[in-house]
C-alpha cells in the first residue's frame, strides 16, 4: 500500500472512532431522551424512545422502593439510570427468586416518584 492509501485508511478509521465517541457522549448526557418511565395501575414500564417497552416491573412484585445516594460510579451501578449526574436514584428491590432482584432508575424527582409509586400500590391493594 502506498503512503496515500495508509493516510486515507487512518483518516477513515479516525473519523469512525471520533463519531463513535461523540455518539457515546451524547447517549450518556441525553439518556433521558432515550429511556423513560411510565407508571400504570399494575406496573412500571421502562421504555426506549418513549415507545418501546424494554423492561416491566409489576407493582405487586415490588418488595421495597427507596431513594439512595450514589455510592459507586454510575457505570458500575447499572440499571436504567438516565440522570448520572443527579444526587440520588431510586432503588427498587423485587420479591422472589429472579435473575434481577434490583432495578435502579433515576427519575427527575426521586421523592415524588416514590410517593407516586406507593400511592398507586396502595390504591391497587385496596381494589384487590
């Protein structure tokens, strides 16, 4: 290969890597656009692009829901974190034996979100 071919190849690879880095940064900063939460009377739906359900939590399967402060870096915590720079997130512990016993989410206002989930859970308990 000539020097010109190598330079072209390196330019294309460099451009591809730069585009990939920009896409990753955009995804980290704007995950709230990509992932959303919908609370229904029976379940909490986690959706991709506000349309596609990617995870469901039945409200009757929730053992405990609480607000927690960040203890470990966000990339080690996992879950459906949409606001990695917030002060806290919502930890949902689930009942029974399952692959995922916890779900981490980061709604805009964790306290209000928890209160809303608990009120919906209480209403559904009264109707049962």
